C-alpha cells in the first residue's frame, strides 16, 4: 500500500509541475476553464492502444468545443502496465487501457480471455462476442467492484510467437524460454507446451532477445514490428492460439463526477471508437507484416493446418484446468458464457454472409 501511495504522489507531483506552464492538470477546471482528463495506456507511441487514446482525445476535444483537454500518457511516462491500473483505481488518471494479464492479480476471472483457442478465427465473431456477449457483461461487474468501469472491450489481433527456429509441433517448444506477461495462467498455458515461460517487462524484451536471455516472445504483429523484435528473431509462428484483448476503462469516482452530457458524449465516442479500432487493428496486422517482410526478407512465416493446430489445442487444455482450479464455479460460469457468446456470434455472422 505504501508503494502504491508513493507512486500516486509522485505521479500527481509530475502532473502538477507539467501543468504549471499555463493550465493545471485538475480534472475539474484549469485557469482557462478547460477541464483536463488524464488517459494512460500500456503500449508505446503509435501502437493500437495509443491510436485509440489519441482518437479519443481528438473526438473529446472536438465534441466539447475545446472545453475539455485529454492528456495521453503512453507506457513508461507515468508507470508500467500494472502501475497504471493502480493509478486508475485511485483516480490519479481518469481513463486507461489495460489487458487481462495486467489485471489478473486483482480479477483472476478475467484470465478467461487469455485461454488458448477459446476465441474464433474470425475477428468479426470475436468482436460481437466481446461487445454483445454475457461474459464481458459479467466481467464488467467484477471490474467495477475493483474501482474500474469497462467502457469497451476490443481485440488487437492474434498473438504471434517469434523464435530462432521453426515450431511445427508442441515438442519443438520443449525448453523454449518464451517471454510472457506476468500472468499465472499464461505461465501455465505455455508450460503445457513444454516451454519455459519467463515474465519480462515489455520495454526490456528486445534486449533480452538480443542477449539470448530468452529464446522468443509472443505479441501481435503490430507490436513485433513496432518494438523491432523481428530484428533479433528468425521465425514468425502464426498459431492463432490467443487474441490480445484491450479494455478501455474509467474510474467510478471520476465517472460519477461527470455531467450527463459528458457521459453521453463519452459513450457515443466509444461506440465510434469500436469501429475505428476494429478497422485499425486489421490494417495494422497487414501493414506491419508487410514492413517486417520488407525490412527483413529472410524472416520465415509458419502457418498451420487444422490438424497441426489440433496438437497444440490438446495441450492447451492444461490452461483451462488451471483457470478452473483458480476460479472455481465463477470461472466455469464465465467460460460457459463466453463459449455460448462465441457460438451465437458465429451463427449471426454466418447468417449475414
């Protein structure tokens, strides 16, 4: 608790100093009667989360007629991913994007969204399940109990495993030292393939790969290009096993302080952002892969047949067992909900085709 309070005090001091040049960073009003909303996320400048945040900033400032300013803080400017969650919960920042792994210690049930092969190969199906399904509605309740209100759940693309040797079967991953986020479920899931999962801070991953302290890592394509991980890896393994999920949240105390007009504006903007981020992550996945291939033509892409993926899916069951052992009946209920949500979304999408 002392560390959390010290972090928040340090951040608030930084914000106050930053605001002394003309306006303060008070969320109520500045000397120019401009409200300032603080928004942090856990990725670097130019990432999917950063583009989401910058579009939110643009739309808020435009729709408020300049009466509200949004200050965006990428990863590392105020805190890392876990630290940013505490800043949001204590209302030191007003909006934040996080992911299930960084929230896992306080809401273990949300690791449901990191289970391997739980989502569809069709991103439109996943989008419907996240936006309209009952599982995320139940997670909304759990988040709110921990002082975070989810406003939007969105996907950032399939996770891709990078390596310096080809991976065709789970046996090829025996002893493979793979960088993962600090999530117990991810550690259990990758251990099931025979890997040696190793939590490493995001910003230290490149140097760890370069120095052979780890053998590979897993991230969406846009992050692999953006963080230059491909420079020190030889293979991109497209297992389509895990979708990276972002959660756009606000602080309950801050939310209740808003006027009804401001709440309506934010909700209308997040609906617009849902389409924006869906199109953007599809575009990023294609464009960033093209950049990787242009910058490193020697890198090899490995894709899998249904039969080849089935071997990984069988091993992935250990991750489900871990999740249910951790979360019990609540976890089983959520898993059932998500599977039903995906099945319903698949039926709806297929009818539209």
